[in-house]
C-alpha cells in the first residue's frame, strides 16, 4: 500500500509540473489517504500481531 501511495505522489508531482492542477490535487489526495491507511494498518499489525507463547 505504501508503494501505491508513492506512485500517486509521483503522479501528483508530474501533473503539477505539467500544469494539471486538478489532477495533481486529486492524485495528492489519494496518495495522502493511502499513506494514512498504511500507517493505521501498520500500527494495528504491530499492536495485534502474532504473540509468542510464553
């Protein structure tokens, strides 16, 4: 998921350089959402991950 966030970020940068403001804003918004979803899922996997039996 972090890969897709990076892809949309790069798309947003390229669109911004080429002058496509609306497309750049949309791609940046998608990248931001995917990044925060990645952070939440990563934190949940650390908290509720496999536990080693004692």
